[in-house]
């Protein structure tokens, strides 16, 4: 059987929902287990940085083979894969000469060789309360182990892998039925893996991935394009699946080991476009479980941990996306009983948005919008948000229609909830459109809104994430900055084309079609004049071209779409070779501080490409 190797660049992921490895070149950049909301446990980097490493993914799998070269000669290969279901990652070495690697970890590795009759083994203890991200911390003790071939040499932080065949096995200790058994589980699984047949595990791994990828279903019209759409689809599917946790949620990338609302919606749409409905369903089940466990929806939630990341106004924007996920799944599958079983969740998502309505507007969320990226000032967080308002109206009216049709709400309840949504829809143009310009914010909302006295979020003085108090000018400050710093209120209006495209992507029909077409032409002209961002010194979002292609597919006649093929080519050029897309781009290249191998951008770009190709074919 012929094996096809796809050359890839940049970060790549190997993961099964319990254990994950982020690799680049010869290096293991991060390893974490037994759940996806663990911090990075360790890294392993080649001591000799002159070694050239070429990464290849084996088509039909998430197995990576890395070729190592020195002075123009091949000196070995590395093969990375995981156990299909257990929290176990395996790297196999086949070397012509010994190579040294440096092990780095924020946790002190404990030599436990004596426990396993002299087998080379190290134990990592991750204490309860270890930081995952910001103020999000682990909620229980966890244990992981590193198992090495007997032929390896360990000298402090240096591990020498010998000429010939050797391996490392990274094991995560599941928490067990009581949630406190990570140590026992880690030790038992480590003992099991010391005698494991690695060839058999690799065969099971390939069979597992072939089964996963065999369930991809896409419209045949997209497969006739003049580039390798099948390879692109598979690369994105691998990126999404390897970053999807066992619980169903998806991390936002290697920097963020939590499930974020907005990111989850993009990945959900990617799974639906690929026909992987079971993964999409698991995402909804995960978020329903978060709600039922906590009674609210934090900005980002733990995966395998109860930790969370809270921001300002977490009850808006992301809740609209969550509700759209639920409704889009019902439309695609016809499984109304799935919604009926989750009406407590659906009602919460509706009411959490509705309670923030003021003058037909919903405010901004503090992390999931343009505030986190510095595009819109945090001092305007209580302004009306065009995108959040559009999400509320679109999701609310869609939910109420389904509930009315299938008797999931009483007539009186449907009428009571529909009235404010219809009023917001009637005021939408007045609130956010002026002289053919769409504004992402409306400062007038703060005149009548009930702004809280206290909230948890980012201090406008010192930028620290903490509990805040509102001052006389409606600025939220921490106790240390209160009374010492004056922050003028935001009164400007901002226009951002990307907000238009995201509203279109979410299925909103509130913006006039002609205005969208005009905005498309203006955005395309701006992009072309800047030579596709190559002279843009500022960050641009990695999904911009994807949502524009999606809008083109929805609002431009099929016979005119060929004129925009250059946008498709540029989007494909932005893709990291053989891989996927990055969080931000600067001057046409991935930005240095940008999170690589991102699920959100990659899923949205794939949706845009597929929608464009399908419309072009019609």
C-alpha cells in the first residue's frame, strides 16, 4: 500500500482528546495530558539547532514523520502518534547517529526508575491550583510520566537518543471514577505501556484515523477545483479533531487550553461543513453540561477541569453563538428532540441576552469581540454592539419559530419573547447604520442602560484582570486604581468591515443586501490596493478572506464570482504549507506573537472556500 507524505511547516498537533503534542521541526514544543485544560507539562528540543528537520503528515491520519538532516545528509527520522483512546503519546526515533535533546518543564521530574525495575521513567506532579490561563487554574492534582527506551542516556536535562531505534512514551494519569486517582492511574498505565506493542498501537492509530476521516461528507462540487481541495479538507479536519477534547469542547489553540464561545462556533460550522455532525453534536452536549454544572456560561470553560475564564458581559455575544449552534444542528439533522432535551439551556441562552437589551441593543462581551484585539476600546464595552445585537435577534427569532412550530413553548411565552426581538430588529438600522456606513458600536446605549456597580474584568487603569468598581464616569477600575486614574468615556463610533462579514457568516439578514455588496467591493478594493496585506504594518485577522469569500458566495451572482478568484488564491497562499491558518497576519505573513495552528480561523476559512466553490459551480 502506497504511503503519501504531505510536507508541512510550522506547528502541528498530534492528539486524541486526552493527550496532545504540539510539534515543530524536531522539537516537541508542548505535551499535555490527561485532559486538554492541563498546562504544557514538558517540551523537548534538539540541542543541535543546525539540524534540519522536515515534517510530513501521512495522508489519512494525524501521524507525523520528521526527516532529520545534517550537513546535507539524512541522519534519522522521528515518528509521532498517539494511542487511539488512552492518554498516551509516542515518539519513535530511528537514527544514524546519537542526538541530544533538552527536556524543559515547569515541574521538577522525579526519577521513578526504581518503581519499574530500573526502566528509565520520570514522573511529573502538577499540583491543584496550577495556572492554565490568566486566573484559570487546575482543580485537582494530576500526574504524567515520561518513559524512555533502556538505550537512552539521561544526564540532568539532557536526553541522548542513540543510533538505531528508540522511543519515548508520555503518559497522562486519568482522574478515575472519584476524580482523585490520577497518580494511581498514571502509574498503572505507565506499567502497562512499558510492555506495550508499539507497532500494534500504531496500526490501531491509523485504523482509528481512517475511520474518522471516512465520515467526512462534502458537496462534490467543491472537489473539482484547480487545487487539492481534498488535502486542504483533510488538513483542516485533522487540526480541528486533534484540538477537540474528549469532553467535546475545542481548545482555542496551543496558547489557550480552554474552550471559548466564539471560537467554538467557528469550529462547529467547520464540522457541519465537513459533514462531521457527531463532533458538532458533542460540542453542544459539552456546552450544555457546562451550563448545567455551573448555572451560567463563562467566557471560556475548562476541558476535563471545572476551571473557567470570566470576562465582562459574558451573558452576551457568545450566548448568541451557542444558541445558533443548537439551532443550526437541529435544522441540519431534523432532530427536534435534541432541542427539547435541552430547553433549559436554550431558555438560558435566550434570556441571558434578552436581559441586557436596552433601546434595542445588546452590549459587547469583554473578550470574544474586537475589544480583546485592541480594535475597539474597552471603555466602550457597554455601548450597543452591532454584532452581539444581530446575534441576539437572529438566534432569538429562530429559536422561537422552532419552539412555536413544535410546541416547545407556550403561545404566550413565544409572544412575550418575540416582541423585544422584533423591536430590536425594527431599530437595528437606526442604531447601527448611518449614511450607508455600518458601525460596530452605538454609544447612546449607555444613556439608559443599567450598568452594574461591580464586575469582573480588565481594569481600565492597570489592565489587571480582577474585580472592578465603576467610578463616576462609568469607568471600571480595580481598588488600587479607583480614585487615582481618570479614564474618559468612549464617545466615538467605529466601523469595521469584519463585523459585517461575521454577521453574514452567522446567518443574519438584518443588513441591507445592497449595503453588503457595496461593503464587499470596498473591502476587496482596499485589500487589492494593499497587495493583499503585504504593505499592512498592522495585524489583520486570519479569517478575513474566509468570511469575505463566504459573503461573496451569498450576495454576488454566480456568473460574477470568477472575478474574485484572486482572493481565494491569496487565502490559500496565507495558509501555512501543508497545514492551516494562524491567528493574525502582519505584512502578509503570520504575526510573530500570533497563535499558530488555530481551529477558529481554519474552520471559518474552510467554510468560506467551500461556500465560494459551491456558488461558483452553480
